[in-house]
């Protein structure tokens, strides 16, 4: 997947006429467009436009079109697609930009505001993806995005370079932080850049820590910086009183607050983090239940708070809708989106959670599922699932004894932080 961020603008409209509903997706001179992939025959290509809706907290497809390769043509240094009667009326794809025009009965207007809208052009095995999080207008009749500043666009692109494992160098991480800080100085209402800045600092904290009772000064500084950025991002992206905005953000912010409370032995901050987590799970239980993982990491299985958090996760995992989402919500629950190893990381995590809770049979079941996936052999952390499959009995025993200092960390600590699901 190639993430396009520079000069991106979206406009979608429901004008009340199925033949004319639709709009445009535009991207500027993005670096991902400097290498072009030939979409002409016999190469298969497709366009998909989707939205993560506030009303459902699920992805919904607005348009999905397999393109006719014969309707692509070469136009100078670019490629053009034209279909006067199709849902995808036209595409201009070149190093100077990308523009997709969508209209007609194959387009389904959004049913209410979106958390984000996503457009993807697939050419062979190459996916060009752009997401829109910030809007001038965002409703059932019209969605019009705000063009990101250049620092915001560069910061977002660099952020995904780190998360996807394309460039996790210290130099790139510092460049990401610098661009996002420049973006929020330029626009104090740029909540998306504040959020990505917070997540970048949380990534840097997680990469430096395997146990919350052993945190370096450097890691502590990253955690504090993350909480500062979350405090700025949260009121810009989520309104708790009206339950509107991006309901995923309060979960991330609450988890960071809880972790800082644990690390600093600050009971008030820790308890406030727990209270915030409870509200966040109430706002979006399908996504934010995963923000309880730091609680399950920090506490021994005998702790009542651990047991309460584990019960919520176990209920979530036993829900048939959760299990179906691997098929029905592949970007959220499988490997189709911005977490291309989501299944491997998540299934191993579920096994770890049941192991810590003392349920060997369920732990082995989740480990076996992760191990059986055909892509697991090329997963950067394949050795972890091999170890867990071989040593599940011993792992459960360590959690069950009276010495919490020998409890193995759940997957996601140290070099596994974020990378276990997001690295390609």
C-alpha cells in the first residue's frame, strides 16, 4: 500500500439524483505518484471508496468498481481513464497528481457524518490509498475535506512510513515529529496532526519499554509528550458531551493517561485513566476495547481491575459479530488496511490474554489460529508465535505463580509495539 497525503481533497454530494450523486477525489504531487504503474491492458485495476461512519462505527463501501482496462489510455506522462456511463467517470493518474471522478447509481451516498473517508486506486498488486479525516462539511448530503498543510501531509506520510516498517529510522521519526509540530504551530485547530504527534510519541515510548515498572528517563519523556499532545488533540477531535467526532481518539488518550499514572505511581492519574477508558469503551466498544490492553499488561491476573477488563475483552471476543468481522470488516479486523499483519498480531495477543487469565485451552486455540495463517511464516515476529505454541503450558504457569516479576509481557512490548500489526 502506498499512502497518499499531499494536496488531498475530497468532495462527495448527495444531490437527490442517483445519476448525479458522487464527487471527486484529488491528490497533488505526492511522492507516491513519482513512480507510476501501468494500468492499461492486461493489468487489472479497481477503485474503492469507503467511509467509517459515526453512526455504525464500521466501514461501509460507497463505491467499488472493477475498471475496464481497455478504457485506460496514455496521455503524455500520465494515464487517463474515461467511462461516460460508469460509476467511475474519469481518472487522471500521473506524477503531477491523481483525480478520480465518481458519479451514478453505483455510488451510495453516506448515511450521516464520517469519521474518515478513504479512496483507493488498485493497479495490479499496487494500492494507492488516501484518507480524509478533516472536513469543512461532513454530513449525509455532503462531505468536503480540508486540504492538509504541507507539514501535516509530510508528517502523516512519514508517520505511516514508521508504522508500516518502511522507514523506522531515528532520522525519519524526528522528521515526523518536526513536521507535525510545525503543522500544529501553523494551525492550532489541526487536531489530526496533534493526534498523530501523540501516537508517534506513544510508539517511541512503547519501543523503549517492556515493563511499566522499568521505564527509562528517555521513555518517560516520550510518554509525557504523548499525553501533552493527546490533551490538545482530544477536544478538537471528540466531543464527549454530544458523543460526536472520532470516537477512537478518547480510547488512545485514556490508555496513555493510565500508563503515565502507572509509571509515575500517580494514583489519581491512573484512576482518571481508568474512568476515561470506561467512557471510551462505552462510546465505541468495537474499537476501544483494545485500549484496555495496558491495564491487562500492568496488573496481575488476581487483581479485580484486571478481571473486570479481561471480562470485557472476553465478552467481545466471544461475540459472533466480532468473529464475523474478519470477513465483513477486513480493514478493521483482518489484514486489508493500514495494519497488514493485524491478524497475526491480534490472534497472538488474544492467546496471551487467555494465558495470563489462566485459560490454557483458549490460549492454545488462539496461538494455533495465528500459527495456521498462511502469511505467518513471513511475519516479522513469526518466532514469537512459534515460542508460544511450544511453551504455552509454561507461560500459563508463570502467570499463575505468586511472583509477578516473572510474568512474561504480553505481545506488543518493546520492539513489537505497534509493529506487530502494522509492519508489513
